[in-house]
């Protein structure tokens, strides 16, 4: 059974810092791995999707990497801004649906 | 990207009543939809997978008679919480697949917050 773990559970940084969020999964036989953003009381916003054959994806200040062999993915956020404050979820797709981690709650102070 | 709409976004009901939540794919046909449940400060837990025209597949531990799922068309799936109790209070989110399930093209609704008094 696929399990997804995210570290740290919470992170507070001052504006402008670069930061890394970590995600690990137990079953390396995944189709893809996705990173989402969730604002309080809201649904999910897809940030990046990495197919199993890919190593990384980039979108603006975000860069996500995938190492299937070690069961790890990282989300790198450059030059963080207060507007980046949210919960970041990673999810691995190994079957028909996504299995989510518990998320990392990020707070960026100005 | 594709848009998935959920309705209602918030609902408050009395214990013992039933509540229906709708999930619609607005600009694409979704052969498969998924229903998730999220408790405060917890991750999303898959409840069931819904395929158009067939019975939903429920995850272990999810009561199918409690959480009725109907996927009657390629653009609409509904989740009905029957005889709701306070412990059913949660955030329910649906997602829809636009194509082959292993391509990762999944889009999520905005969620529906259910509060049972």
C-alpha cells in the first residue's frame, strides 16, 4: 500500500528565502507525482506534475524533482513571498487515484 | 486547465438528515471521478472512485450505504451523505480525470464543507 510522507509538517521563513519541501513515498512504481497548493478552507491548486519518466519540472519560482529509485520528491521555492503561505501537498499516483501526504504548512513573513 | 465545480461549497444540516453534494466537470467529459474527505489539519483520504454508468468502488472502511455515489453522466457525480451525524462533518473534495488515468490529468473541485449539528 502506497504511503506518502511530507517533512516538515510546518515551516516558517522570512520573505525572500529559498526553501525546500520534502516528500517521500513507499512504492516506487508510480505513474507520476504531483504537488498541490491548498489555501485554508479551499480546494486544491495543481502546481507541478512530474511523470515517472521525468526528473524535474519547473514553473516560475517553483521547481519539483523526482527520484523514483529513492522514493523522494522535493519542491523548491525560490525567493519566497508572503503570498506563498499555504499548505503544500504532494501526491503519488500508482493506481487510479492519488495518494496524498499530510502536507507542509508554509508561512512566509514579510 | 479544466474546471471542476462543486456545489454547495458549504452546508449545515441537522443530525439525521441527508445531504447531497454535486461535482460537475464544466468543460470536459469525465469518465472517472474521485471523492476525497479531509479532516482538519489532515490529508485528503480517498473515499471512492466513481465511473460513469457503473457502481462506485469504495475504499476500505468507507460505508457505501452511508456515502451514496451516483455518476449518472460524463459531467456529473453526486455524493449523498445519508442520515448524517456530527462525525460526518468534514471537507469533501471531488476530482475528475480528463483522460487516461495514468497521465495524471486530474482536476479538483473547490470542496464542500459539511457541518452536521
